[in-house]
């Protein structure tokens, strides 16, 4: 079948798609390894709650960065594949061509920037004794409830919809934001990553509530982001989930008074 985008997948796209699958598998394998080590070292981790050394900082930044790759690259795959398709057609016409990996690198750098901020927040919350270990969940009902309420409200904001609309229309993004050359590809990747960060940063912050290395919840959030971006009813999914997050957070905050 040759009709439509999927019907015209070329060899370059197959290679890019296979590479993305390998990247995501490696990222998940790394997280499984970290989670297993964390379980083995839990008693020690519980004692070491008030100070971080440079190894702790690097480990947490690496963990957050790899986790963002595992969670977000799947939902960015349509845009990456369309970028590859446009690139391939340009190469066939002897026009300027830049490897898709450059675009992907820009996208990942955006999420590494988020990971830096998440690591700083992780340090601040952990050193205040508000996490069950460096990679655990919040011990504060106020903190957890407020994060959920904030995420619920954010799901209804114009900022959320503006960023989500760019993530949901990959062809439109590629056509309107196309830039030539190496730096153009990096810029496009950074910009698409920035839209994704703007769309999902508060959802990612819910890991402080659910458990930073609770891989079940990591998988649930990753699946939610994928459905939100790719489903025809993605906007309604955002709205309904926003109501759910708001109600959940409100119950947590008000529970001591009920």
C-alpha cells in the first residue's frame, strides 16, 4: 500500500525508527538497573538524606535525563520520522541534507535542560526530608496535593493547549519551522523539545508525588503523554485528566481535615 504517510515510509525512516526503538530500550534498561540497585541499597539511602556530593548530583542528573528520553522520545517519534522523510526527499533532490540525529539531539538537549531543573528540585525537596530517599515519593501531603492541583489547573490553561497543539501537528511544525543546515536542525530540535517541555513539565513533576523511580508510574505517565499527543481526542483527554488531578490533589490536601 502506497497511500498516505505510512504507506510511503522509506529506508531512512525505517533506520531512524529502529534507532529510536533501540534508544528507548536502552533508556528503560538503564532505569531498571538503577531501580534494582536502589532496592538493594535502600537502607543506606534512607540514612543518607541530608547531603549530596558530586556523585549524587551526577547520578541524579543522569537518571532524570535518561528517564526523560525513555518517556518522551516515543511521543516525539512522529515528528522525528517526518523530519527524516523531508530530509530524505531533499537528499534525493540534491538539496541541503542534515542527519536526523542532529534534530533528535536538539530535542534531547531541551529535556536535559528540564532534567537540570528537576535535579535541583529533587535536591531541595530531599534535603528538606520531604522524600522517602533520593528517588522516592513525597512524604508531604501538602506538597503532593499542591503538585496534583497545579497539574490539574495547568491541563486547562492556554499555555498547555498552545504547546500541545504544536506537539500534535508534526507536519505543521516541520513545514512552518524548517531551518537549513546543521544549526537549523539543532534549532528545530530545541524548539520542538521546548514545546514538549512546555506541554509536559508539570506532568513530569508528578513523579515527586508518585515516586521518582516508581517504574510503574513512570510507564503510566509515559503512556498518558503518548495518548494525549497522538489521540484524536487528546485535548479532551487533557481536560478530563485535569479534573482528575485537581480532585485527587484536593482530597490529599483536605484529608487531614475530613
